[in-house]
C-alpha cells in the first residue's frame, strides 16, 4: 500500500509539472512560436545553402612482409606495433607530403586551392615556398587518415566539393606516401652503407692491430695455447704438470728406498747380514749358498775319506772359506746398494723439488702476463665481433638501397563518390528545429522565472495560508467593471458572483458587513474589483455603499458613470461636509457611493482618528454591505488603519505579476494589525490558467457553458 501511495505521489507531481508546462505554453505560445521561428528559419536557410561535400577513401595496408629485410635472425616476420601504425598515419598529414601532392596534381592552378594564395600573407606569398605552403595547408584541411580499429589498414580520406577531385587527391596521397617511403628508405640505406664502409675500414685496422699485439705478447710471454688461461697455457705450465708427476714418483721411490734401508739395518742389528731380506732374495747370494752347500757336502766326504789334514780336505775347506767370504762381501754389497739407492732417490726427489719450486715461481710471473694476454685477447675478440656485426649491417644497407618495395601497399583505390557525405540536411534541420524549440522554451522559461508572480491556488495557500476566493478573468475592455452592467451574464460577472459567494458564504450565517478590498502594490486591479464587487452586491438586492478610501489616486471617479461632485470622503472626514452630503447614488440601483472628489496629498492623518470609525458606525445601520476601496498596503499607512475597522479584508493579487514576497508581506502586515484577511482574489487571469480551470475553460466555454453565460 505504501509503495502504491509513493507511486501515486510521483504521478501527481508529474501531472502537476505537465499542467504547469501546458499552462505556460498556452499563455506564451506566441512568444514560443516567434522565438522558434526566429531561430529556425535562418538556420534552415543556412543549412539549405551549405555546399555539399564529397568524401573519397583510399585504403592502405602497412605490410612489413613486402620488405625482404624485414625478417629477424630467427626467420620470424617483424610485425608493426600499434605505435608504428599511428606514426605512419601521422606522417601522411605532413606538410611536405602535401606539397608533393600539390605539385603532382598541379593544384596551384585549381580554383579550389589557389584561393589560399589570395588570403595569405603577401610577403609569404611572394616566394614559391610560401605559395606551396599555403596550398599544402589548404590541402591538408580536407585530409584525414585513420586506422581501421586494431588492423594494419589505414583509411586515407579526402573531402572536397568536387567528387572527382576528392578521389584523385586521396589516391595521390596514398601513392605519394609510398613513393616517398621508398625514396627515403633507399636514400637512408645508401647513406648508412657509406657510413658502414668507412666504419668497417677503421674497425679492420683496429682488429689487425689487436691481433698483432696479442700474438706479440703471447710470444714474449711464452704462451703457446690459444687461451692463455685455458688448456694451452705457457711453456712453464706445460713443464709443471709432468714435473709434478715425476717429483711424486721420485718422492715415492725415495720413501721406498728409505724404508728398505731402514728395514735392512734393523735386520742386520737383529740377526746379521743373513737376515736381510734383500740378501736372502739376492740370486748371487743364493747361487753362492748353493755352491757352499755343495762344497760343504764335499768337505764332509773328503774329510771322512782322507782326513782333515789331507790336501784335498784343506782345499775343500779353503774353497768353503772363499765362498763364505764371497757371501759376506755380496751381503755387504747388497746392504750398501740399498743405502746408495736411498741416497740417490732422495737426491733425485730433492732435485726435482727444487726444479718444481723454480717453475712455480716462474709460473706466478707468467700468470700476470697471462691475465694481460687474456685482456688483449678479449679486446681483440670484441673488435672482431663488432666488425662482423658491422659487416652484416653494411650488407643489409647495401641490399636495402637496391630494394624498391615499401612496407605500405594500396589495397583499395578511392572511387569517385556518387553521394555527398555532408551536410546531412534532414539531420541538421531536425537539430535546428530542436535547438529553436529549446530556445523558444528557454525564452518563455526565463519570462516565467522573471515574472515571479503567484499563479495557482496552491501557491497562495502555501505562501499566505489563505484560500483563493475567486479568479477574475482578464478583460480587454477599457473599464471592466462596466461588464457588470453591460453583460451581467458574462463569465467576468460570474467570477464576481463567485467572489461574493466565497466572501459572504452560502450558508445561513451572519455575513461580513464591512468588506475592505486592498492590494499589496498599485496597479493590481483593486479599484476596478472593488467597484465591480459593489455592483455585484447591489445586483443581488443588497443595499450597498461603496467608499473610496484611496484618497491619493481618486481613480474611482473615472470609472463610475455618475457625474463628479465637489464633496467626498475627504471633506466629510475634515468636517467640511456632512455624511449625507458626501454620499450620492450611483448608476446602479441599490448602490450608493462615497468617493474622493480630487486627489488629496497632505500630511494630515485622515484615518488615524475616530472619524472613519464613526462614519462606518453611522452607515452600518443604513446599508446591508459597505465595500471599502483601500489604498495598497505596502508603502502606505492609510490602508492599515482602515483594515482593522472592516469585518473582512480581501487581498487583491494580480495573477502572474504580484510577487509572492510582496503579497506575503502585505498579508503579514494585515494579520499583525489585527485585520481579518479572508482570502485572495486573483485579477486579470489568463482564461487558460489552471486557476481558471486550465484548458478546460478555453475548450468547453463556448460549447458547454453557453447555456449558463451570455458571452456577448
């Protein structure tokens, strides 16, 4: 239920807004129409007179595969980046390319472009370069180069009033761009080739010098390998490795010899020479021992046979002694040989160790030389690599200078357009109509905002807190109050009767007798309304008295049809005339009037005393209703003194004119003074206004209300 309530409120607000817009347009339709026409007609004329523009498009593709040098070292094709495509598109908008196209198509003789020569700077136009620049600038104004989304295709578009010229120029730009790229690339490659050749000659000399220095240093340092710090090394490096092995073997042999010698000495000390292992293992000693054994066996036989003193026995014993001597001598020789071997092995190891130490010292000196040689070798290698790279680049430049292909290719030539691309007259006319309508709406909107007056019953209720008693339509008559006499059944007269019913009430209750009609500001229709209202009361058979209290204007005498008198309210208040002399009958039955004969300007306080109260007390018994035409509340004090004497005060508000702040201030003053403000009467209301029933009145007045009112 709550959601539905919110929806109803929104619909009501939208309806209110629509009603306000509708009412505003209804009242100010002529202004809206005039402003819309003033804006739209010149715009439409301008649009219809616009020169049609034709656009021709040539399509190009940036294709790196067309360049034989566009492959990388791995064989992959070099694809252009997005920035490369955008750069190429920008390059086509260059002034130099436009000059080339202008010369190619001889545009200096074309009226479409040579007009720039007349409007340019005279000094600049005196030179050929200045004239070419002017034509190029005019040519570039119609050119646009755009990339098709994320593709490698460029759209070369040219706009011109001449469709043939548009196609020719678009194709010329594409062709000239390709030609310029080929020429630029060839020229650049040629210049690069010359530079590479000169650079290669210098690098060749540097490489030769570096190689010579490396070779010389290697020879001086004794470096025999290709890598001073690698496998080859110096001569000393080659000597150290085998010498180290030999030294190790020599030290091993010396240790073995020392060990054998020590073991032999230990065996000799324990059991004599015969216990030495080398002695036991000696083949000479073994043979001698075998001979001794044979001799010893023969000795036993001989001694047994011949006796110990026999010569044969003595010979055998001498032979045995000789063999023992030989065995001892051989044993001592074996032991001495072990000692000599140990000494020789030690001497050999010591000699090798000394040689190795000398080589190590030499190697340390050679290491520093090898490091320097390695530096020379790396420098030479770097120069050789640079030379090889420079040779490759030089070869590429030489080939590029001979290539006549471009990375760009035309895939679609521009055709002569058959229909103009601009202006889009229907669209422009529609936009002009919208702008004109917006201008008209803005104008009446500004008028409404500047008006700032009250217009609806809701605004009066919200600002003043009192109801709208009636809305009196705007009439073009010189004196609208006379409509009550001339056309008593008109809607104007009925509006006054509605005001009478609202003020007096329709129920059986005591109506107000003294009714004061005032306004916040002058020229609100207060006096006319007071006269018309008094006539309305009199027409209802109520004896009515109209008192004009706006003494400074004294405008009532010009509105009534009775002749002016020399005696009026001012004279009665001053005591110069009696009340009976001041009151005169009007031109309407049951209506008397007490007017102001002439405007009264004086510092005298006419209404500050009891005179006005006494007048009202005197006439209450004679009249059913007394209508007071008060002066405006703001800026004058007279109306405030009189308003407190009335039974009801009606505030006149001119529809759409009286500022809300003024009406609110006047109502506050009346309320603070003790006046009984019963409501507001709108005057001079547009017949189509919401307060009058909106468009319903204007639509149905003649048809449906003719039976109620006589509009003639």
